C-alpha cells in the first residue's frame, strides 16, 4: 500500500456552484492542495468575487449549471487557460420545493431535477468529451444524507439526491477505468442552502449529533479534496457520508454518563 499526500500540484479543478458554502470551501481546499481552480456561479460578478477570496491559483467563470452552452464554454476556457481539467466538483444545488411530494408542481420538480441531477450529468459528459476521457480524472458530486433516508418536507430534494447517488455509481462504471466518480453526502452543514434546517435550532441539532456540532463547509471540502487526490486512487462509485454521526441517531442518550448506572 502506498501512502499519498493530498497533493494536487499540476492539476486543474472546476467547481460548480462555488460562490459560497461548500463550493467555495471546496475550491479553497483544492487550491490549498496546489490545484488551479475554476469557480462557477450563475453570474460572472459572483464568480469573480468568489475567486478573489481563494488563496491560490483561481479564476471565476459565469456559467449557469444547467446551460449546456455555458458549461461547454467554461470547460473550453479552463483547458485554454490551464491546459486541462482533471477534477470536476458538481456542487451546484437547489431546493425550491418544500412540503409533501404530491403538493409539488412541475416547475419546482423540473428545477430541482435539472440543477441537482441533470447538471452533474451534463458537466461530467462535457468534461469527459473534452479532456478526461483521454487523460483521466476525478469527478465528485455533492449529494446529501437526505438521499440515504427520508425526511418530512424536503422529499423532492432528497429524491434528487438519491438519484444523484445512483448516478454516481452508474457513471463510475461507465467511465471506468480512466475516470473515478464519487460523491459526498453532507449532513446538516452551516450553509445558506441548508439555513432552514439549522438557523433557529442549531443547539438541539448539535446536542443530538454524536460529534456535538453541525458541520462546517470546510468539513465537506476536506473530503472532496481527498476524493480528488491520488490518496483515493482506488476509490470509485462511493458515497462518503460527512455528518458528524447524525445518521446514527440521537446521541444524547449515550452521552454525559447516560448509560452509566447511578
């Protein structure tokens, strides 16, 4: 077995939906490891502002995740500027639908599936065609622990993430052996997208979590950098759960001597 440092010098990464949250943290983690990083956002100004926060080699590109022409242009620009695209982080996500599944209209369904499922497939296909198919690469999709279970109110979002986990496995087989495809499944993380899940009740969520806090974007970013690197060179088709133990259930009954006989 060979030990690998997370060394991405000479590599180039694209991170979609990178203007804030997990995407921005992932871009910084990849840059810290030595990669050139292209950060995308729907608006060029937001992409530029995000890239300006990165300590390392980074540029911003305005590209709506579901727009094929913009995605293709971004990938072409990346190859022109940096000479290739070795890492793709499909991070752009949305959750416009809340409530029972049967209460959702087609517009909310289509937007959720387009951004959370079609966009990762679109970008992966374009990156494969333009570079990775010949040269190899690593793709990391941002899924969610919601895709591994059930939860009231965000069923449509969770269905899209469950499908993304399946897509990750399917692409890992279809693109093997040159391209590795994995996903991360964050729990409740301090991001704007997940704000409704934690903002008004962070304390009880943290108390019920085995590691006693909600997640930070950097927690997920570290896993993304690992999966992008040669340290994960024999890992593909996997979904790495990063949730502080939230899927284990309520930790409070196990802590503070609760199981010790008095």
